[in-house]
């Protein structure tokens, strides 16, 4: 399951009235779009039982989800209100996807159901909230208009009303004008920010899953990542066992045999003994090299000695790409997190060097708002994809980061550049120990 | 030669001490922790220090830090670092303290006694000794470097020998070619990399190391 964790985002930076006003216009525009999507959804719903419905569902659902995602993103960015979403896994394409979507749509506790319900509500509820400042502004304009021409209107119009003011003589016209200006000021400087907050709260009310659904999704996520972690660990242990068995252990056995032979030849053929001893020493060198490589694969010494920052610098030094590293880490993360991030960065760098055709690479490592964030950018030809056949390495990185609730975002348009960002929540504990 | 040795494994400390004494060198002190090492380096001023990177109390890079600090206090103090593994970043930090009289080799090179003593002597004389593994990692890190990529395979071998700190004679011996051929290759390498030519073997090693570590 894909889960977005519920977190109270930090308050967004304050914005000016006019900017907030523009934002309410954007939300209003999205409400208009919701209207058309809603109409389309009604049509699709009417043929839901038949094969046509199954065929149309995936595309429609994608449109609904895109709209909801956009709104969720804006709520987080503009108002600091995180609206969590819990989507269940779906078959990739075709009829199976359509059928799965249909059953999800009919299930009241499902995110797809909630999204669709929201789309039917949003075009008037969301629209009405977002239109608040605009309507207030129009009211202000109407006030000014009545103030300027109200007294000169022909008598047969009787009188023109602005709010509660019957505009007929200069006094009432002045009152209407003043009220109009007040409305305009309120519409631009007072209402928009409140509207944005209200809209975000409304969005959370309609779109967010209940606490228990979130918890259920969380449990499901933990269950998958835990079994995944156990599998990964097991296969790692097997690999280590195999490497030791085929590598260092075999060399030591060979060394023992060589030394044994040397012992028997000592009295009769000292020349041969010399050769055997040289061979034994070479075996010991090879065994040591294999052990060193193995240790590096389990827990790189530089990581233990110096921590993540220097370990990443060291990766950059041996990478064939010209790599620049920028680090902003006030302290060291927990060792398991360090190790996961180290191997992830190592994989991303290897990937960039192997497949991207890049010349240069930039690594940025920083700790912000309770998360460790690393971005690896290269100037290669792009086209990297987590899900593509060549991306098994990326898929592995994604899975291992998931053990720590971390995520990998890949942005790699054809033609480049490629930007890969990994982010995982963690606490920094050990004091900083890097030399500079 | 007067040597200070820092190594926390008793067997290895004992073995290296005996090896040094067998070759007629004097071991002033054989210590097993970082603070003791620093004290010995600053008070005894040895001709060369042989230092394990990983030492108590932190078992991280205590030895390296003591050596780097001592070299800032006693410029040019010859130090040979030993380690279970080689790390280009450490080589870089050591090179940053000045590139004369430093060495960084794998611990297992101790097993070839005569060669190991020769390495220590080279460092004590102000030369350089980089483990082939350090050099090959530095070269990998520069594999997209154009001048470097333009070297012929043979020239690259010669470059790696130079970076390890070998003289022309040493290079000739390890590649099984004549010294004259080595000199020719060295000339070509320096021209291709745009380095100033130099007669002094040591200066050449430093130029190559500086290029790789850039």
C-alpha cells in the first residue's frame, strides 16, 4: 500500500493578500474542473456494471486522482495542512485494473470511493468556499458602481439597493461607496488567507481517511516492509556465508595443503619448498583481499570511522564521474540509517556512472525538518525509471529505504538531467565527528 | 633509523618490532593508543613513525588523526600509515599535510619483510609510498579525466608505479622493462598530463600524486 503519513506540516511562509487572492482563484478554477470531471464520473458510474464501465474506469480514476493529488499538494504547500491518502495496490493495466477499481469504488472505506465522492461535492462546496473573496470583491465593485451612478438613475428604477442601503441621494451614495471600498479591502487583504485555510480544512474533512483506516494502512505497510526486511537480511546472510565459503575459507584450506606439502618436501627438495611458500603467501594475500571486500560490503570501515558525510565523500572520490558533494548534517544519524543511506547513494552513483553517460554529478546531503534528504543529480541522458527492466538496482534501493519509511523519487526525463532524491525520517543522535 | 611504532594488536606490534630490529633499526617506542602515540611523536621526534590507522580508545581513525596533528606540529615528520583497508579519503587528508615523507599501505604488506623495510626506509628518507590499491582507486576516480584517458595501457602502468612512490629503477624492475623505456614513458606521461618535467624522482612522484588527488 502507498501511504502518505499524516504529519502536521510546518506552517507555510506568510504571503501577501493579493498572492492569497490569486490562490483562491486557482482553487476556484480547480472547482470548475471538478465540475466537468464530476459529470464524466456520473456518466461512467451509469455504465459501471457493464464492460464499458470497466474499460473507462482506469482513465477516469486517473483523472480524479490527479485532481485530488493537486488539491492535496496545494493544501500542504499553501496552508500547511497535510491531507493523507491511502491508496490500495492495483493491477498495472487492463481489465483487471478496471475490475479492481470497480470494487474499490463501491467500498465506502476506500480512498477511490472518497475521491469520487469528493469530486461530486467539490464543484459546489469547494467552489463556494474558494469563490468567497471573489464574490466579496464583486460586491465591492457593485457598491462603487451604485455610488457613482445611483443618484442619476431614472426615477422609474425607483431606487438601487446596495446591501442594506437604498441609494438615492448623495449621503446614501457615499455610504454605499464607503462600504464598497471596505468590501474590496476585505476581499483582497482579509478574506483570502482565511479562505485558503478553510478550504484546506474542508479538503481534509472530505478527502482524508479516518484514523482507523490510516492505522490499518500503516500496519499493512509495516507488515510488508518487515517481511521484506527479513527477506533482505536473510539473503544478505546467505551471500556472506557463500562468499566466505567460496572465498577466504577455500583459500585457507588451500594454504594449509600447500604448507603441508612444503613440510613433507623440506628435507628432500628445498627449492620446491620455496615455491610452495611463495604460493602460500599469495594465497594469504588473496584471502585478505576477499575478506576486505566482504567487510566493505557488510559495513564499510569509513562509515564506522567517520560517519555518513565522509563516507559519501569517499564514494565521490572513487566514482568515475566528476562528483561534487555538499553536506549539511549537524550530527550523525543512527548507524542503521547511515548504512542504508550509504548503500543507496552508492547504488545511485554506480547507476549514474554506468547507464547515464554523464560527465558530472552533484550530491547534496542535508537534514531538514526531521528528515534526511539526499539528492543525486547528473548531467546524463536521463530516462532512468524505477519500474523499468534496467532499474532493478533502483527498485532495490526503494525497497531497502522503505524499511526505514524512506522514499526514493526519480525525476529523469529523456535527454536528462536526472535528479534522484531520497528522503527518510530519522533522528540525529551521535555528535558530529568529521574532520574538515 | 629511530622508529616509533603504534599498533594495538600485540602480535603484530611484536612482529614489526622484531623485524625492524633484525634490519638494524632502533624502535624508540611501541605504543598501542592514539594519545600515547601523539605524546611519543612529539617528545621523541623519531626518524619515522609506523602507525596503524585504527587505534584505541575510539577504534576509528585515531592513528590517522594523531599522525596528521603531529605533522602540523613537526612539519615533514615521516609517517607510514598501516591499515586493514585503504581509503582514498585518508590518503587525501594525509597528502594535505604535505606530500613528502608519507606512506599509506595495507597492513598485509608486512608479510614481505624486506619489501616492507624498504618502504619504511623510503618514507623516512622523505619519499612517498602509496599502496597499489590506493593508487588504483585514485585512478578509477579519474577515469573520465581526458588527459588520463589518453595514456596508453603501458603508460598507465608506469603512472601507477610512479604514484606508488617507485623510482625509475623500481618501476623498471616491477614492470620487467628497461630503465630507459621507463624514462621515455615518464616523459610522455608528463607531457600528456601537462605536468612540469623534473629530474628529481621524488618531485615527479609528488607531481603525479598531486594530479591524481586533484
